[in-house]
C-alpha cells in the first residue's frame, strides 16, 4: 500500500526547503518491484522540486536509483513475505530504508567479474555515505544514507586565472 505524497507528513512545520519529506510504501508478498521503487523515488524528488526543497544532482539520483534497486531486489529475492520502503529527504541527505521479513544480515561476497549477481551489497555501500542494518520484530531493515551537496551556501566568486601574458596589459613602448 502506497501513501500518496500529499498525505505524507513533514517533520518540520515549515514546508520550505528545510522541511523533511517522508514517503512510505508496503508491498504484499510477491508484489514488490524495483521499478516501482525507482518510480517512487522520482515522484518524491519531483514533489520536492515543486515545493522548493533540496535539489538532487543527477549523479546522486543515479546512486539513489542503484541503491533502491539493489535493496528492493534483495528483499524480494532473499526474504519471504511482505516488504516495504521508506524515503526521507532532508536538506543534507536522502535516507532509503527497505525492510523485509528475513532476519539474516546481508553479506559481502568477494568480487568476481565472472559471476552474475552477488555484487549489489558492495554497490550499495559504494554509492552510500553510510549503511545501517537494524533488526525489526520480524526481519530487518536496511537504511542507505546518501549525502546531498550543500544548498543555499554561497561560494567564493568564480575567478578565471589567465596566463601571465594575457593577464597584464602591455603598453606600447616609445
């Protein structure tokens, strides 16, 4: 069951850029698909953009798509029963939480370029700032945290450094 974005609650009362945006979905057994999780991510990001919240650069969106795809696919593949996902977008990070009914912690496998599959857990760690695994009453939840670039912080003015020959004007001699 997905909760529409308009019914989601923000932590902060201010609906501006610094409010935290939440989204959650629970899937019955056999109904979760990573494509639906990626669509939910894009819906959250589109809603955030419409309401003036944090902008996510394209490389970070791609990292989030990869993390969501891997986490949801692993929940479907390795855990029987229902599963779900929660997204939390704040000013400085995106938290992607996926829960399932398996109590087993994911394990990294040794890299093997000849093996098909088994690389997702390492990829989730690679694109995330931090990954946390926590037990639930039934199963576990995994949260991948992706850092967002600073917003609304003016940087130093851009300067162009010219080669010395171009930077100093020459005056014609007498």
